[in-house]
């Protein structure tokens, strides 16, 4: 018998699973799919907690503000490469170059440096799917009117064969590429050319779509040596920011000894007394069942129907 079964492997299920398994519990997670995390930006909107908690039906209205704060601190203790904003929310760039606020985000996304800049260089990878450099430039000009925005087009030769056969390369594929050895070398050469291009390095900032430095030391080191701030953008689904957060949480859960059955839906739960749950799983046509002393229901709802399809008896 398991100490606990977590049904659902999205953000809520993963955090619940990590929390229980790090306390020494034997936890099994059963998830039909990956949930909505892998399509989200990986940036968290927490907002001014006391005001959100007062909004009727907002999820935060069910929680005490200090518990929300404690959850944020816990998340950062798990993944310190996520930055928290002290006081006011921070600015991050949307995929179209306008600004939104966020409270907890992977390193590299904070866009405050753009407020001080006089020159913004917008990196424009040729052939990047759904990246509209002119629209992004216009929005950056509206958001940061004190700054001149210039588009810096560049090609990545590693993607040329794809593009020759008409295959568009999305931001997620670019972000994965920059983390490879070949990607780091290509980026180094690109940044060397960029340094020569920028007129006044003290007042410039670079905006770079399809790039993510979180959890990658070589990339972080390379970007830290660049003389101006390099600001990443959030991306549209399929998002690298969501994918990398999902992978990081799954890895943590497994490090603490958690086990996962992915791709199988729970169809029914029998409650057999106060501390015994029997969980029925349908996989490839056959039924199997698992017993646990405790159950966490984390079936979400926004992406895959959630608890509506689960029967408790
Ligand atoms: C496109 C998109 C963008 C978003 N952007 C942001 C953002 O920028 N910032 C932000 O803060 N939030 C964002 N969100 C919201 C955020 O991603 C979600 O609130 C959060 O991920 C929900 O997590 P969850 O674990 O509750 O649910 P889900 O992610 O929906 O996970 C539910 C899990 O339960 C599983 N499941 C369901 N039924 C069963 C069953 N019967 N048996 C077994 N498993 C089952 C699913 O397969 C999945 O693993 C975004 C959401 C989407 C869809």
C-alpha cells in the first residue's frame, strides 16, 4: 500500500507530490497527461495578494495571504533560479512585445532594464514561427517611448535545412537549440557581432525571443559576460518556459523517491474506510488498481476536464 496517491500530474499534483515525498512518504502519481503547465509561460501571476484574496471566487480567496506567501517561498526553495519580486510586481514582455506584470519568474525575463535604456536592439531570428518583429518593435516603442528600437535580423545556419523544405521553426525549438554545444558556439559568435553593432553599450538593452537561460549554466555565463542586459520574452504555446518548469518539477519529485504512471487515467476511486483508498486506472484497455492511505485530487480542469470525469464511491 502506498502512503499516498496523487491523481494528476500538473503543477498542483507535482507540488503536492514533491511536498509529501520530501517528508519521507511513498507517493505514487497517476496522470493522464501533462496538464496545462507545459502550455503556460512558466511565469506566475500572484498579484497584490490581499486584493486578489478579496475577489469573490478567485482561487486566492480560499487561502490566507500568509499561506500564499509561504507557498511562494517554498517554490523558491525548490527552484532558486526563479526570481521573486520584492514589493511591486515586475515587468515581463509578452510574445508581441507589450508588457505584463508577473511576480515569480525564471531568471532572464525581468524587463525593468528597458525603462532606463535609450537603445533597444530587438533580435529577430529569421524564420521563427509566429514571431512578428515589426509588431514587436511597434509595441516596444509604445511601451518604452524614451528608447530607439532597432531590429537585428540574424540567421541560424543549423535550421537552414528545415527552412529550405518549408518547415517553420518555433520559439521552443530555438530555445532548445541555444542550450546545445553547437547552440552556445553559434550564440557566442552572434553576441560578438552584436557588441560591435551596438553604439552605446551603457544605455542599450537587448530583447531576445526564443531564448531561455534558466537551469543552464553555460548559457547563463555567456549572457552574463555581455556588456548590456539581455532580456528574454515569454513565448506562445508550445512554450519552452512551461516545458522546462514541468521537467524540473518532475525531476524533483523523482529525486525525492516519487513514482509516476503517466498516460493512464483514473476512472474510479473506492473509499474503503477512513485511511484506505482504492484507485482504479484504465490503461490500454485493461484495469489495474492501487491502494493508498491518503489521496490527493489534483486533476485541474482548465486543460483536460479534471474531476468531472472521475467517480468517487
Ligand atoms: C495556455 C495557458 C497559459 C497559461 N499561462 C499562465 C501564466 O502565464 N501564468 C500563470 O500563473 N498561470 C498560467 N496558466 C494557468 C496555469 O498553467 C494553471 O492554472 C495550472 O497549471 C493548473 O495546474 P493544475 O495542476 O491545477 O491543473 P492541470 O495543469 O490541468 O493538471 C491536471 C492534471 O490532472 C490530470 N488528470 C485529469 N483527470 C485525470 C484522471 N481522471 N486521471 C488521471 N489524471 C487526470 C491531467 O492529465 C493533468 O496531469 C496558463 C494555462 C494555460 C492553459
